[in-house]
C-alpha cells in the first residue's frame, strides 16, 4: 500500500505506523522485563504441561486444516458467538 499510495506523505505515514506496530511490543517487553521474569518463574512449573497442550492444539489444528473441518469450526464459532464477526 505504501508503494502505490497517492502521495509520499501517505506512504511515510503507513510505514511509520507499521514500524510503530513492530517496535511497541519490544519496547514494553524491555520496559517490564523485571516484572516478566517473576511471571516466568511462576510458569516454570507448568512449562511441561503448557508445551504438551500447545503441541496437541497444533496437531489438532493441522488435522482440521487438512480435512477441511477448520472452516466448519469457524462457521460454528461465528454462529455461536456473533460478536467475533465484528472483530477485524
């Protein structure tokens, strides 16, 4: 979009917004690093369980994508929770 915009200013604004979107999470991570390390220590005990749960979710999502059931699931989510259709 920035390369084919109407003006140079529009392109600069779009690229600036994109750069801020990349920079802000890293900035806040650095700013709150001491507080985050305390949370990591608490999660260390649950780490194995969280890794296993994440792996299971990834495998299930992969199977759903290959079989086409992910589309069915997404339609079910939209019918059950209509507010999700207004996000993005």
